[in-house]
């Protein structure tokens, strides 16, 4: 059905016959057709309109990351705190690193090299466990996207910490995955909730193993060990996306310490060393890594040796390491300045670190309108969940200290219960 729609043989806007009629014509049960239609609705190819039937969607049949695409371009007059991105002033200059990368071994060869030896040598000392295989890949989210396709996980059941990274949800929804939320507290995913979700036999558990990109909470070593105990009783594969990497205030950690045969660990260098490096390194069992390499053979085949060499140079450069250490503290302090001021006003955002703050509000819609009236743009919590979460994600990574008071004032007004103001 997907192929027929995308080829145009079933035109956009077509109203489909009743499920029972299709099932009768095809000689299958109505439940089989209903299950297929439900999956196509998750992929936004079909739209169910209750008693009005099921229709072939319009532009929604195109595959786009709708959560990420919903972010606006607000112009210079708006203080845009909707994007949690690194401060360019806290990223290393790349000219010397790129010059080194341009001298990489086998440059311009079509040999599909998994990872340059010098990059593997540079990442190994701080890798949180001893994996069977490494692979350089074009960024953290690209790694997650590639893994799901390489492992043929369209329509899979996926456990994911909740709230979830926006880009993770985009990937899962595009694949028609059944998203199984695992609630978190300030130490990370709750083991009891993970155990409940594992009873549904998810193929994947998608985890940020160090610093949560949405809430700014750090996964504690004790909680990580508890999650390993829960996972030990099944066969769920764990994909770890260490997207903020060494911006975390704790060393690298991984469930691979306990479950190396079922863990794929991804470390991105975009937030720490530069998004234009487009580089991450993943590790995992040799069989799984081979599947990813096989899938990539249909497209790019390998990651630029220039960028791999440049990243290896940066990882060995003392000045870059000093800048990274400074960035960790600056980001922590910028976040703390906002959160501490909010807590002093009774808005109980949780302490943490990273590039953003997770701020509770009574009504997301009211808070978003209230902040917009003050010329401030933030991200609604609903982008990071399956329903409104009564939170805002406020980027603090580039927040000017001179604007903190203005932002706090607007957030305090926006966090109020609109019903109590009437």
C-alpha cells in the first residue's frame, strides 16, 4: 500500500474503501488490514477521520522530521532560546586540525575503512568499555538513524527514556515505531518502569548514557548499574546516544560494561568540537557493526578521512582539551544562573548541567504565548513527548548573563496557572 501511494497509483486525497471490504477482497482478516492501516497512519501516509473513513494523506506522505521542522526562524527581534546548540565561542578553531586531516593515510581512496587507526587510538583511552568493533560515522543522530535502518527496525517496538530527544522521536515516528516511554527522575530512567516496558519485548532501548539533552539530568552510576540488572534478563539491544559527550561533568559510562554483546555506544563530537565536523564514533558487537557497514555501502560507504583525522588531532591537542574543560563550566554556570533565579521565584526547575533547562509550567500553550509577548522563543515540552508535558525547554548555552533577569521575569509569568489569573 505504501508503494502504491508513493508511486501515485493510489492518488493523494483518495478515500479508501471500508476495512471489511478490503479484507474480503484480499482474503485476509479485517484485523490484518486494520493493523496495516494503523502502521501507515503512524507513518503519516494515511489519515483516519472516524466515521468519515480513511484517506490517503496529502503532503504528509512525504518523510520529514516534523518535530525538528516545527522549529521557527524568529528573526533578530526575538530572543531565540528554542535551540540548544553550542556557543561558537566555546568551540575550537579547525584550521590546524583540518590541515592535519588533509594529510590522512589513504586520502581519496575508495577503500571502505571503518575508522582511521589514529582516530580509534585517540578515542580508546576514554571509551567506557572494551568493544569488539569501532566505526566512524557522520554524526550522532545520523548514527541512530542509520542503525535503525541497517537493523531493519521499521515498525519496531522501542523503549525510550521520557521525555525523549526531539530528533530521536522524529526518527522513530518516521519509521512507524511503537514508542514505549520509560519515565525518568533526577537520576535517570526508572528501573521499575523499564521492567514494565520490557514485558512488551521491545527490540531496542534508546538511552542517553550520561547527560540527558532535554532535562539536563545526569544518569547516575548507581542507576546505570540498576538498569543493567533489569536488562540482563532479556534480549533487548541497547543503543546509547552520548550526544553531549564530554560536556557532561561525569566520565563516560555505558551499559556495555555489563552487556557488551547487546550494546551499541555512539559518541558525538558535534557539541564539543564542532557541528561541521559531522562526526561521531560508534562501537558495538562486530556483527552489528558489520550490518551498519553493509547498509552504508549503498550510500556514502565511509566517513571522510579528512574529518576523522581532524577530530583525532583535536582529541590530542592540549589547547582543545583546555577549551572543552572551560566550556563545561561555562555551560553549567549559564544554566545554573537561570535555574537558581527561577527557583528563587518559586519556579522549581531542576538543577543540572548541559545546554538547556527543563522548566515546569501550568500550561504549555499559555506559557508559550506569554513568552512570545515578551519577545522570547522557547521550545514547548510537547515536542519531546507524546503529549503536552507541562514543561518548556529553555536553551541556556548562549544566554547572555545580562538577559537572565528578563527571561526569568517572562518565565515566572508564563509558568503561572492561567485559571488562577482570571
